[in-house]
C-alpha cells in the first residue's frame, strides 16, 4: 500500500547516530579506551583539540533523545554500541554496566514505539586491540565475533535489526591510508590487511547471528560511491566504473560471494592476508545493504600508473556545497541506489545515512532556521521516492543525524543534526529541519 506522497505505508523512517559521536561518559561505568579516545587526545589530530569525552552526553540523556524521536514519530533509531563499554579491553567477560546501558536504551525505544537498529561497530575499536595490531591483526576479527555473540545473547531477543559495521571503507582507508581517522596510519599494505580483516569480522559476526537462530534482519552498512563520468566518452564511463571499486565493489563483491574485484587484486592481492575458507565466511548471507549517501563526485579517465591504479581523476563540478565541501546532488542518491540494485542481488536496501552539515547560525530569537538542510532533505527524499517508483527495493531512510555531534577530525565544528546541542548545558533544541522531518514522516514533506 502506498501513501499519498508515494512512499509505502511500511517504509521505515529513522534517525542515525553513533556511540563515540554522542555518548560521552568516556570513562564511566567501566568503559575502556577506544582508538578514538587516543586519537582525539593526540594534539593536532582533531580540530581545536575536541574530544568525545562528553559529546552530547547521551549516556546520561538518552531518555531525552528517545523523547525527541517520539516527537518526530520516527519508526526506528540506528545507534551503535561502544565495544569498550561491553569489553573494556576488547576481549573476555562482558561488563554488566555496559550491557545494562544498551538494554535500557533498547527497552526505552521499544516502549516509545521505536525500533532499535543496533550497529556493532562504528569505528571505536578497543585501544587494547589496536595495541595488538588492530585491524591489521587477524585475531581482531575473532575478537569482534566474540563481542557480537555477547550482544546477541544479551539483547538479541529485543533487537530485530542488526548491522555488523558502519562504512568499513573509512575504518580501512581513512584510518590506515590517509591517516585522517584513528589509528592515523599511512600505509598501503596495512590498509589492505585492514580491508580483509574488517570483512572477515563482518562475515564471522553475520554467521554467528544465524547460528544463534535469531530471526531479525542482518546487514552491512557501506558508504558506497560511484562518481559519475565527466562525459559519456567510453574512456570516462570506464573510469567512473573503476573509480567506484574501493568504495563499492571491494565490499559488496566478497559479501555476495564473488571474491575481491579483479583490478583491486591485480594491484593489492599480494598484500591481502586471505586464508582458506575466509571468502566463504565473508559471504555469509545478509538481508540488506545499508547505503550511506551524502554526495557524488565526477571523474574522467587518467593514465593508469602505480600512483593512480584505477586510472581516474576528479573534475570540477558546478553543484552547491555543504559545510563539508561536499557537492549537493540528490540525483546521485538515485544513481547509487540503482547501481547497487542492478549489480548486487540485495533483497532490501536502506538509506542508513543521509544529511548535510551547514553553519546553522541561530536567529536573534534563538531559532535555527536551517532551510538549506530542509531543502537538502526534501530533494533527497524525492530521489528516494523516485527509485521506489523504479522498483528498487528501498525500504527505509535514516537522517544523519538526530543531533549535532562529534564529527570525527572536524570535532564539533560541523553540524549535521536535526537538533542542536548547547555544548555547555547539553540542552537539546530542535531546528526547523526537525519539524520538517516530522512532517515528512507524517506524509507532508514533499
Ligand atoms: O558523521 C559521519 C558518520 O559517523 C559516518 N558517516 C558520515 C557521517 C558524516 O560525515
């Protein structure tokens, strides 16, 4: 059944956040340090020395967050678990206080009629595991499985939507190749090792979920991208395909049992620590792909070389940009969803993140009139409606983010929220986009 605005009645309307970005309470109730605690406390890594020590204080104020979601009439809340609240050293006996926190949150959401969408890993790897080699070390994948099993056992009866991890591309490439993210390394071979072990961890955790006999939906969330070709000349069209490998097929091909993309293997295969049986584990069946989409780039063909193994370069574009410097191109969302639906046999797709950072200056009356964000959301929701009409199995949409939060190496200087946070009092204040999204959920947004 379709609503008047063209969205199916059972479309999932949600908001997303992640543990390190919102929780704070960094050393409370037995939580151990993660790589993001270390990274943010390292001078020069995060703008203005910001850290997630207090963040939005959601660890204490989660009831307020749930009340906001209820006011929106959101159907789902996608949040991540801080691994070091559960296992402060990344292994062994679980910390009951950490489990209790997520158990209370899950119960609070369900009482408010909001489905919890739980994500096991959103980049905050236990520092103790990093000290033992992090994602470069095969053992980390098995530690992840152990942690996943703890979570399934503790709240698998009350959470019906699980994702193993968020944007493993960022954990691998920003963390190990460009050094912009924790652990801040710059090494191609370490990146390749991280890619394989992240995927192995995903597969082990997905398999463990099935073995546990749980009936919920299980998925992987990626920040898929396929830059459009600058022109329709065949060489640019081919360059656009190659430009999408590391963000898209590198993750989806192995998860759908096709092994790693050939071109990636030609260049980096010798660095991939693949052991017999790994590819079968990675291909454990999943129910959905979560797609995080913010922007689309454009590329043209360039000479293939060791420095440019995929033979493409970015070209200037005309689109307006957000405060991240990212182009605003809602048709890019339609294109990436179509691309995935055509090329991988996913039963269901969700847009698990979409949103925009803007400066959001409050008016003298204190109201944040974030019409730029409203326009962004409206255009991207229209693109979702379009792909649904084109029979892409898109079943839900989550705004990034419910509230302004710790935007990684940008600290609190980039604001994506529907709700602003007073960083002294931690008071929450809805922006106009909050009310826009409430209308969109009710069917009046387009
Ligand atoms: O804040 C991040 C989030 O943690 C992962 N996806 C992109 C968002 C905006 O940069």
